[in-house]
């Protein structure tokens, strides 16, 4: 079994976040390190730190949204992971909330069902993680689909919440033989918080795409309650005819039709 961790910081006063100059250095090292990036934790493999993780504040924090003339209904979660080596960082993946699809799925069931897109630096495809509805008395379940370019197959997984657990704990199953291949455990009593990802299968523990996707998904857990409350508020306002959601250009880029060609021919 291989263990990965997201160790959340209890305070923002860490080396990676001190001073404007340090942020400028990080931005120069990676184009994916946005000016509004807020680092909130360390990434570890078997207790050894290998990177950091952060989210974009200007499209998530209500105070920054309001200062830009936008409401909380404009919120969208974007989390990015970075590796660290010799004082330099490099982006390796992002997980982004797809608000439009989340609203449509949630409207269909009356339950908040967030949808996320996962973008990794090691492949050309966008993977999805989405909450699915399994009935009013069932635990939270997420479906993950990943296309395996090496052998041309689709790998499917389900991430099922534990019935009795302190914090948010999940078991991970592979569609092949419906076998448990790992678990996600949150630690709510340590300072700042921690999330552990345990992978049982040797082939998966060395699969960078699978590991990165799980770590990105796990990093959204601390935001899930806020996302689901906002989703229900949006649906309520839309059903009253008081609100229309306009996706931002980056979200539209993730759902654009790749076969559509503009032409001058009428």
C-alpha cells in the first residue's frame, strides 16, 4: 500500500506564501501559478513532501468576488497542484468545477451533484469526477472515468462515502471486478487538517494520472459543503426566475465542441 497526503496548513504564514516578491517568483516559474493563487497545503508521498496545492481566490472567495462586482453566484472552484524541486515549482494538474453541468444534474434530481473536470500535464484528455445520485438514504458517491491512452480502454471508478465516519472518508472501487483499490481518509482533529489517500493496487499506486486525479479530488473535499449549498441556492433563485448563470470563458473552454469549424460559407 502506498500512502499520499494533503497536509492543510493551519496558518497562511508559510514560506511559499510570504511576500509579493515570493509570489512573483512562483508566477515566473509556472504560467499556471496565477496572481490570485492561494496555497493552502503540502503534498506528500510516504511522509515526504513533493509539492504544494492551492486555489484561485478571485473566483472563489466571496470578498474578492464582491470587490470585483460579482456575487457569490459567480463562484467557481479551481484547484491546482504543483511539484517542488530545488526551490522551483511546476504545475502538474488542476481540478475545475463545471458549474453549468453541476446545475443541470442537480436540477434533474433535486440534490446537489457537483461535476469537476480534471486536467493533467501528462495527457491530452480531460477527465471527469462527478457526484452521482444513488437514493435519499445512500452515502455520497462520486464517479471517475479515465481514458487509458496506453491500451485504448476506459477505466471507471466509484468513490463511496463511509456510512459511519468522523470527517469525510471514502472507499475507492475499480469497475473491473468491483474491487476496492484504495481509500480516502480525512483527519479532522490535527491542526489545520489532513487528508490521506491510500492505494492498495501496485499498478495504480504507480499510475501518475490516477494518483494525481485522486489527490485533486481529495483536495476539493474541504470545499464540498460550500459548493453544494451554493448549488441549491442557485437552483432556488433560477426556479423563481430571478437568476441566469453565465459560465466564464475558462469553463466554456472545457466543454467546447472540438468538431465545430467556423466558416465564411453561408
